[in-house]
């Protein structure tokens, strides 16, 4: 990226799941805008060498607390937390057993709880504290065969609002981004498994009014905006980055 902008100079950002996809794009953009960035990831080997890259499993409270403490010590605090780590899931409500429900919720929902909980003492000491959660269009629109994933992201939307209310008077803003179907490694793996990957990709593109998948860079731009002190009056907001999928109802062409 080439978006050097000093608005985040002096701030420290943590991005979970920051070694690939949306997380990597967000970490890069925050660094371009002046932040010192730490990436927490199960496999941090793909992280940009500008970042402090630490292995961290968001399902392990001890690992999360240790990683956040290390970031704060090595980088001098913590101002921005991007809760991006997550896993996907397919199927209707009857297609996944209890173990899979627990696994996905442990990452997608409780992962946010653990990292935010560990970060809060540092965020309270910040002059420009912001939490940005990666949510999804699945939180606000009914998508077929996404029951478990949708439930996890619906919980993130509600949690975002609750945290925004709880921590506003502590000077901590909390928002989320709601991407549409994004061109990420997870979607790439789903397409590779489809009987006709090209047709499946075309179907995913067609359901978004602007006719294509959302890019990771576009989601990163929304994350960087919500993380910035320039959005200081924005909290408790779900910012859609979905090509109009949630809000628009276009007439068919022709």
C-alpha cells in the first residue's frame, strides 16, 4: 500500500488475525498511517516485517493476556484494537454438531471478549482509544447455509453496541465493520471446493449490488477510519462495506 498519512503517529495498534486477508490489509494501512502495529495470529509468519508479529491463539486466555502485555511493554502502550480473528462455517442450523458450534463461537465471539478484556487496562490509559470489530453482512441479512456463522457475527454486532455503551465514558470508542462477501483466502477455499468455482464466484458477485466481491483493502479503509481519532464522535456504529447489499434494492436490469 502507499497511503502514508501521519494521523496515527504515536499510536499503537493490535490486529488479531493480522497475517492474512482483511487483517493483513488493515495492519498494513494502519502502519501506513503512522501507527506502530502488532499482529497476533495463529501463524504470524506471513505478517509484514514492519509489524511486531506474535503467535497467539484467541481461544487461549493465557496466550491472549501474555501477547497483549508483551505488545504494551515493547511498543509503549495500546491505543487501537482490531478484533479481526475469525473462522468461517457453512450449513443450516441442523448441519453442525455442538462441538462445531462451540469451536466457532469460541473463536469468533469469545476471541473478541478475551482480547478486549486483556486490552482494556491499556485502552483506558490511551488518549485516543478505539476498538474495531470485524463483523459481517451475515449479522444483518439472512444468508443461506450460514446459520452458525451468522449467529456468531450477530453476537458480535450486539457485543459492539454493549461495549460502546459500557466504555464510552472511559474514552473508548467501539465500532464494527460489516463486510459483504470479501475476496479473502477463506472464500477462495470455498470456491475451490465448489463443483463449478467460476459459477459459484459469479453467483457471489451477483448478489452484491455493485456486482463484485468486496476487497480486503476496502474493508481495511473502513477499519482505519473507525480507528482514527478523526472519527472521534463515531461509536456504537456498524459500518457496512458490502457494495449496497444490506441497504439497496435495485430493479433488475433490462
